[in-house]
């Protein structure tokens, strides 16, 4: 259920400043978004998996906190990034 190395590295290349830029807000939000999509698919397939539901809620909360921080620090970048990822807000 975890993200593969290939998807993680491609996301880092796409949103990061360099290949080793794993700590930037954009990269972290993009990785959390991929994780949310995976967990959502899993929960739809296995609706009685309470651990997966809890994990999904935790990841969504982490992503929400990161998005709030990004919105506070760089509003225009936040709006463009939300549009690029296809998130509602």
C-alpha cells in the first residue's frame, strides 16, 4: 500500500526544486495527496478496514495542515498548486 520509489521520485522531480528536495511544501503535499488517493481506493474496496480509515483521516489532517501553512506563506503559489493537483478548496 505504500508509495513506490518510482512514483515518489517522479513526484519529487516534478514538484521539487531539485531531485533531493524532499522537504519543500509542494513535494510533501503532492506525496500526501498520492497517499490519500491510494488509501481512498483501499477503503472503497475494503469498507470494514478500520485501520485504513484511521490512516486516511490522519493523512488528510496532515495534508490540511500543510495546505494551511502554504496558503499563509504564498497565496498565489497555493492557488496555482491547488489547481494543478485538482484539489477542491
